[in-house]
C-alpha cells in the first residue's frame, strides 16, 4: 500500500522532481542496468516518467514499458511526455500494488525512489517477484541507507543482491 498524496502536494513534489531531473543525467541511471531493445520493463511508481521515457526509448518498438503509479496526475504527466516523444510502446497502470501483468512476464523492474513511500513494501515486492522472469532483475534506487535497502529487499528471500552499481542496487530472483 502506498499513501496517496493530495494533488497540491503532488504538484510540489513534481516541481522538486523536475529540478532533480535537470541536474541528474537520468539516462545514465537507466543505462547502468543494460536494458536492450526488445526488453519488457515495469517502472513501478513511475511518477513523472523520469525513467519511463528513457527506458521506452531504449527498448524500442519491439520492447514494452509499463508505467505504474497510484496517482492519476503522475500517469497523466507521463502520458503527456510519451506523446510528446512519440512513444507508443508504453502502457499505463493505475494501481498501488497489483500490476495485472502475467506471471514471469517482465525482464526488468525499476523500483526507483519508491521504497521510502511504501507502507507495506513486502506486498509490492511479492507482486514484483511474481511478474519478474526467472532471469529478470529488480533495480532499486532510494533515499534509504544502503543497509535499509538491502534488508528490506532481501527480507522475504525473494531477491538476492546481484550487483551494486554506481547509481543503484540490482537484485535477481532467488
């Protein structure tokens, strides 16, 4: 479960995220995990599409990006960015947990800047585990300390640390 913020707070947070997006090369974060053309990606908690759009450009027409968020304004803004970039390989999911995707259907899950806002992270991680292909990866970047990220993601033995990149943690299914 994720707590839904008010539209006013969302707009303020969106301003802060836009500022971050100007200062940080988001493409480098996505590049670090080695997404290739034809990959299926879920951007869990897509927010303003900061990582959705670069991922969709990389996976190309043969790939697919699912953009999931609980906040309708987040999905609206991400859709607008997708249209502006003429990207047709993005599907939008309005949810706080359930993706509606098939078991083992996703290659990469981006779990960026989400962990701190989750009330029940193990519920979301169980859903990610269900939809992730056996050789798939979960990529986590968050404001939590490294120890907190590691303990939360590995708590239920769904995932194990595969690699710690410069910008994020990369986990594989156990």
